[in-house]
């Protein structure tokens, strides 16, 4: 988890720098400029970065949100979401069931997906439960402990 998070933070910093110093007309343009800085990303990762950084696209291309506000400051992180809406997490082998408040499962599942944790293969959300699929029981145990730390 640590390395993936560090890479994401570095990539986000490079995207902010690119937008502050040059015109970025399209996603493909941004992808090429990132590659020039050593960050080779898929279109899906780039779309997620654009969403997380709350970039807007106008006639001149992509731009940062107004003021000094960054994407991390503008949207609540998974920690805050789980703290507010997570109730309990249970493990069954490589699967976790995250019990949430009513109506909160889908945003929480999306938040977990956006975190891009390497221990998570995917999520499925109902109304008040999220199924978190991990590659094995040890990685599920790691995610369970992380989520329990966030829930409090």
C-alpha cells in the first residue's frame, strides 16, 4: 500500500506542476507529458487522477480547481468516509464484508476502488454492505485491520 500511495501522490504532484507550467489540451496530451516525466499510466488511472484532483476542462484545456485547494482537500478521503459511515468489517477467508449505514455502501465501495489498494481485487456494493475481494486471507486481514483503524 505504501509504495502505491507514494507513487499516486508523486503523480498528482507532477500533474499539478504540469498544469501550472504549461497548457494541457487533452487526456492524451497529459498522458504523454506524464510519460515524459517517467509516469506511464493507463487511461483509467489518468481518468481517476483527473477526477480526484477535480480538474476542469475548458477551451484552453485542463486546469486546477480554483484557489490553492487540491483534490485531497476538496473531497473527503476514504478515512473520513469510513469514519462517518462504516459500522463493522467481518472477514471470511479472502473476503471482507463491510457493514455501512443505509445508503452508504456504493460511495464507500467507489472510494475503496479509487484508493487503488493493491490488497483489493475489487468491490461489490449493496445498500448497506460492501463485499471486498482480496487475493488471499492474509491481504484480507491487512485490509480489515486498516478499515477497523479508520472506523475507530
